[in-house]
C-alpha cells in the first residue's frame, strides 16, 4: 500500500514535469518574449539593446538548454515575472488565490453535503415528487451556463431586490472592526457562492441519487434488513458509505478544479480571484501570468487526485488489497 | 435453449400437442428500430428533439429568410423589447433578436464541429488503446491522463491567448481540452466487447484489425457513445458560449455567448440583452439533455428512472 | 409409510409430541402480486405449508418458480413497489407477521426468523469489518455493552467453526473465502437463536467440499438449538442431504408436498418426476451415466402472459385437454398433497 502511494506521487511528479514542458513550448509559441515585454514596458528600445538583453537572459541559447533552464526555474517555484504588474508571477497568483479558494471551497462543501442528502432522500422514493425534482433540477444544472446564471442572480438579488452587493469582495471604505470586515467579505461572497453551488448541487444530487439507487439494490442491504436493523441504520450506515464512493470521486475531481472552476463566476461578480487575473492577463497578453495560472491549476489537479486516491482507499478497504 | 425448443416440438408432434410454445431468440446486435420506437414513446425526449429541429432549421434558413447584419445598429441604444425591435437592442443599438437568429447558426456550427473533432480524437485514441492493449494502451492512457490534469477552460483560454481567436483555433482549443472523456469511455467499451464471442469469431475468420475496429467492435460500442456524444454537444455549446463570453472568439462572428459578454457592463440597465441569448442557450442545451435522456432510456429500458 | 417415522433423525424426538404445539411457522394461502407496467402479475399463488420445530423443510424448484420470493415474503421484504403481499397469513408464535407493525416486524427479523443467502460474496457489506457487522446485529437485539457484544461475536464465530476468530473479526469480507463468508452469514443469523432459519441457496456459490461442511454446520446448529430450517434450492442433492420434508414449487404454485422419502420414491406430479429424473446423484443404475440425462423440455413459464390452466401444462408429457383447467390441490393425507389432474383421476378410480 505504501508502495502504491509512492508510485502515485512519482507519477504526479512526472505529470508536473510534463506540464512544465508544455508550458515552455506554449511560451515559445506565444508572440514576443520577455525582452519584448520589457522593452515595451520601457517604451521601446533599439535592436542592439534587445540582443544584449536576450543574451543575458540566455534566449540566444538552443531551445533544449532553455527548456532545462526553465524547468529548473519552475521547480524552484519561480514562474517568471509580470512586467504589467511589476511582480513575480508566483506571488501574484498566491495573492489572488484566497478569494478563489473561499469561493470554490464553500460552494463545493455546500454542494457535496446537500447533494448527498438530496440524493439519499430522492433514492428512497424513486418515483416520488422529490426524486422527479432532482431529475429536473439536474437537467437544468446541466443546461444553464454558469456565467449567465450569475448575471440573472445579480439582476434579481442585487438590482431588483438589493439584498447583496453586486461586485468586489470588500466594501469601500472597509469597516473598522475585524469581525465586521469578515462579515463584509461573507456578504460579498453569498451570491457568487450560491451561483456556483447551485450548479454543483444539481450534479451531486443526480450522482448521489443514482449511486444510492444502485446500492439500495445490493445484497448486503437486503442482509442488513433481514438482520432487523432499523431503516435509518440501513440507509445511513450500510448504504451511504458505499453510495458515497462515486460522490467522493467527483468531489476529488472538482477539488482539483478549485483553481479554475470559478474563472467565469469571478469574472461576472468582479471578484479579485485567479479567474479575473487570468482573463485580464489574456487581454494584456501577459504570457508569464497566463502560463503561471495554467501551471498552478494543473499542479492543484495533480495534488487533489493523489489526495482523492488516499481518501478513497480509506473508505473502500477493497482497494488496499489490490495494489 | 435450442434443444429445449426442438424437444418440445417433437413432444407436440408425438401427441401431446395441446399447448403451443413460443420462444424468442435474441441476437447480440442492437435493435435500432426498437430503440427508435422507445425513444418516440418518450414525450419529453420527442419534444426536445422537435425544438432542436426548429433551432437547426432557424440556423440554416433564418439568415436567408431574414437578411440582416447582426452587427448593424438599427435601434436606439438600450431600447427595451417591443420599443423598436422585438427583443430590444443592446448598448450600441444592435437588435437582440437578429443577434440570436444569426447566433444560432454560428453557435450550433461551432459547437457541432468542435464536438465532431472532440469525438473523433476521443474515439480514435480510445479504440486504439482498447483494441491493441499492452504498450499502445499504456502510452495512450498516460497521454490521456496528462490532458486530464489540465483544467479544460483554463487550458483552452491559454490556447486561444497564445495562438489566435480564429474560429478554427477555438474549435481545436475546445476539442484538445475535452476529448479525454470519450477516449476513456470508448476504451472501456472496447475492452468489454473485445472478449465477446462474435468478436472472437470475426477474428478467427481473419478479419483485418481495421475491419475489426470499425466494422465489428465500434458498431456494438455505439449505444453508450451515442448518448455521450449527444450530451457532449450540449456541454460544447455551453463551453463555446463561455469562451465567447470572455471574448475569446472570432471578432467577426456573432454567437450567443458573445452577445452576453458584450453586454456585461450594461446589463443592469438592459436585462433583455443578456436574458434572451442566455435563454436560447438554456433551451437548446436542455432539449439536448432531454434527447440524451430519451436515448439512454431507449437503449437501456431496464434502467429507466436512474 | 406416512407420518413422522424417520429413523435417521435423532432431534425429531421433539416432534413426537402433539403436532399442534410444535409448529414453528405456519403459512396459509400466501399470495404475492407484482405490478408489471400497471398489470398485476401473480408471483405466488396461495402457498400453504408449515414447518415443525427442529425440522428442515426443503423448497425446491427451477429459478423463477417463486421459491426465493416465498422466503422474502415470509420476512416481509418483497420489494414494494412493484410487489405486494396480496393475501394470506404467516403465523409465528401465534402472531400473524403480515399484520404486525413495521417496527415489530423489524424486531422479529434477525431474532425470530433469520435468513442467509446464496451469494456470500455480496451479502456482506464490503466497507465494514466482519466484527462490525456482527456486533451491530447483536446490539440491535440485545442490550449489551460494546465489549460484551464483541466477545459474543467471537464466540459466534467459534460456533460456526471459524479458526482464529479474534483475528478474523477484524477483517473485511473481501479478505475471506466464500465458505468463510457463508459461515459468517450463518453466525449473524444465529445471534438470537432464531426459531426459523431461512437458507436461500446457501451453498450454490460454493465448492462441493465446502457445501458439505456448511450443511454439516447447519445440521449441527439445528440439533443444538432445535431450529427449524427452510432450505430453498434448485438442487435435489441439497434437499436429500438436509430436508425432512420437501415442497415442490412451479410458477408460483406449490405443486407437491411430502416427506423426503415419498417425494424421492413416489413422486406424484409429472414435474417432480421430471425433476428427479434429471438428477444424476439419485440414479443407482451405473449405466445411466452413459446415456444423457433426461431433461424437462421447454423453459420456465412467462408469468406475465400465463395461459389459464395448469401452469406446468405446456411442458407436461402427460398433459391432456383437461389440463386447460386449473387442477385442484389433492390432499393425500398427513402433509402430503399434489396439484394435478392425474391424482384426481387416481383418487376417483
């Protein structure tokens, strides 16, 4: 079992290297390089200076050498420099990360907990009203573009019924007391979290309903009932732990997307997260930032996948004996 | 089964012929006609299909029957629905209805092409991996794993940013980032079907590998793939809309997502500019989901309601 | 040769008292209906039988004949919808189980009636340890502390002859062999020394040697506790190994009932006769192995589109025009009965 984990981590490391290599080639393909960006920032410069700078950055060396250099750099945590923000990309991303994490993690937790309960309840009466509601809800969840839903929610709850602020994460001016500041942030996060959570929830309800229906037909559920166990015990002890396995898989997948899952919602609600950073950097062609975000998102996915595997192993004893 | 029937017939002839006994034979092939019949008996799915046909017809013939330029400024800026135009006008005075009508063609065309490319890559990779197994499977699956690690939306945003926002690039950016699902599904189906008797029989009769893949295994892997492809079209429409919304699309083409994106800064003053294009997306994708569900039920009648 | 005169079964001494006081379970006219696409389909038709204390009743029939459904109906565990118990009585301890509250029924399950299943592989929950699943059963029916329950669980595993029970109790089902798992299922069923143990194809998924061990274990338990066992199987070998009396089912009907000897040697129903002919173990004639085993032609009837008349009619070698009508249940005395027109004619002649 230990061996399997080490194997998994090694594979993750290989994937990280592969992402860095991909990033390098995307950087190569992008029009302009660091020197162009610097000179543009400085208001132009003569070709001689450009050549000198290129040499000092090693840009005149063969591609392969450049790639190795880039690899070493990124592995040390250096994702390059944004001339627009005049800041290192790593710090820039870390600075935008808290908002994104607050938004996606709270949406994810709400969706997983409520979605599982919805699914369990729907599965107990597969032909009932609530079960049909879950089906219709998941259809709409599949069909609704998240950015559009965000805008409609803004129209309703920020414009027509002005309950919540429409953009940003802090009021200007900020409240004095730290607790008021906290409440202020929460207040700003309600609508975007709701937008994201409702679409996640649609998905989780459907998955957990299907999984629960599946498990309820299993032999061991019949056994649990013949033993005289009460129905809540049958459902919440025997069925739920088995039915939760696909939900965990999906949650793990989405945990890997915390970085990127909120790009659209953050853009709609003008939250200072990673999403708008990426969006604005694309508009400005700030390539180090763009590729830095891609790298960060990929690494998060890789790490989340490993964590999901570990959790899954804990939940399903059968896995350990196979590996 | 067969001997049972035979014996019974003998028994019947031998004088007991009181009862007539019928036996149904089942073949491994998919009963397409039965599937169509089941599908048509599903009212929601049929309704979804009809609405989709209407949209496709509007996309094909709308611009011809109603010649206009979706970029033309025809009404007072931000005028409401019914004032100058049916569904109102945006901040520059462009007609929302004409935008949606012309956007239908572009949106559906981009989404369908992107789906086609996605599915083509996915099925090819999945089929090769599942059919050959071993080293080929290993390499292809590692590549698939690599692509799964890259978050689709961010990756395609990066691709469009690095290359260009040409329609072709957008289509490829969508396909390159999403084919892994189809690849895994196809591979799983191939692994399952590969071991069936009729496949072994075809192999024993000396069918070539290409023939085995395209004529023997693939047709039998179709039901789950058809469902997945149907649902993929819906996902691609939303995906394309998201990219358009962010402005990562061809500047000369009007799509539904772009209409919403263009009106982002003005929609508090003109709800119609985002609501109607969004409803168009919602309606089309919802209908696709209904058709997908209908297909699912039609292919697996036993799993109804799951 | 009718009656409870079996020499080879010592625990039957209890049976020699008045039959009335010794009936563990009495089932009367049990009917189960399933709704298939809005149409009611009768899966069980007026099943009537009783089981004495310490006796083993074998219920035999092809798959789909309703034998497993009978077991589930006794436990009141018919999947509903689409199924429902349409009528009848299941009397245990002068209590009609079909009429008690749900709460009472769940207290009866696992305590008064227990059940073990065909698939020991899938009948245990894969994500909990064996001990966990045993302890929860113990604590459901007895007020004991966790440690006491744990000790009791170890003891139960010892009773079902599992080696190193202290170690096994911490293991997950997938770490155990099929036979081992079935022993655990039996241990779980024995928690409260139930009056009735329903064993639904308990050995079908197991190797032959393991089958014999499980049967020995069941007999052993029966002798010690006077448990009544209802053995549900498609295998006449298992029935002759275990059963005192046999009930033959076909298409949801009880078509014949009698002691093991009578069924084996004087089967009255053409279906039972066919069933016996297709059994290699019972054939004493060694040449019989050279000739192919006779089979019952045709296949299990489709209950949805069933024709009126005798359910076995379409496959019966001795069917006559009369068989288009439903044959009556002919009582041949002392728990011996058969549902066939042939028996009616014999009786008249």
